[in-house]
């Protein structure tokens, strides 16, 4: 579904990065997340078998996940549609980061979910991590490789039993599995299997230890 930028009310900037800006917005009386992406050009050095444009990655992934019913089940955010050929000048100051872009930015409109936190010691339960592991299996079964399987993208909604995966801007969507893709899927499964077991062990110990490098960019230093 194509959505006009004029239909969207900007409420606040949630975060910005080198690849995108994430906004809390309102559309048709519904709170939403609008992710607007800087276009990423493909160069001759880019892997031919992998999509590198973040908008294309996320759009394809959510389109596939929605068609397989994962959005309706609440295990990934609902996907409302895309906003294409955005003119940043129509939304100043919100889209000021995109004024100098060579290509028009594009965006995806997603469900806004209140009270979500990444899975960590404060939100841990064995049932939650087991559900997150099962959801990854279902994501793969739908033909989507997540590509960024870290706890920042595995979230829980406080006050409910909802757990879900978010952020598919590095995802690869596929119809058949090649040997290189199978290796990526195997590595993603192995990483999440390790994380699920290691976080359970860290929870028993009462501190982040085995999962340190899943949360931080530094090497764990025993105290």
C-alpha cells in the first residue's frame, strides 16, 4: 500500500542514524512508526547476492512477513505500507537530514508499540526467550533472513505477554535457499541459540557475562 506523506502527522523524532530516521507519527488516527531511509547506492564492490538498500530490505521483509500472517499474530510489528518519492522540503524541520540526499528518501509505516524493551536480565523469562527463538524459526520459514539478530531487535511489551522481533533493514528475503544463504541462516540460528542459553545462565548468575558482547561493543572484563 502506498501512503502519501501528507496523510502523516509527525509527533517526534525517536532516533537517527547514518541510514535512517525513525519518527513517532500519527496516520488515520493511529499511532505509527515512520522509518525514513537515506538511499544506499549499489556499487561494483557490493555483494551481488545481497540487497544493501535498507528501504528495500525492510519493505520486502515486511511485505513477506505480512503475507505469511506474522504481522497479524503480533510476533513482528504490523506493516501498513510505504511512503515513496518523499520531498523532504514538505516536512521541515522533521526531514532536514535528507535535504542534501541525491535520491528521494523513502519510508515504511509500521505499528507503534507502547512499553517495549529489549530482552535482558530485567525482562527475562524462559518462556519469553523460548518464544523469541521460535519466532526466528517462523521468520526463516517465511523466507526472510533477519541479518541483525541481537537483543536490541528482540523486544518484549511490558504489561503483556507479547514478544516480537523488530528492525528488518538488513534482512534478505528469498524464495529459494542457495548454499551461501544457508550458511547465513545457520549462523543466525547458532548465534540466537547461544544467546538464548547464555542469557538464561546470566539470569541465574544475576549479571550480564556470557551475553556481554551481544549488548556491548567492548570485551567483557571480569570484576
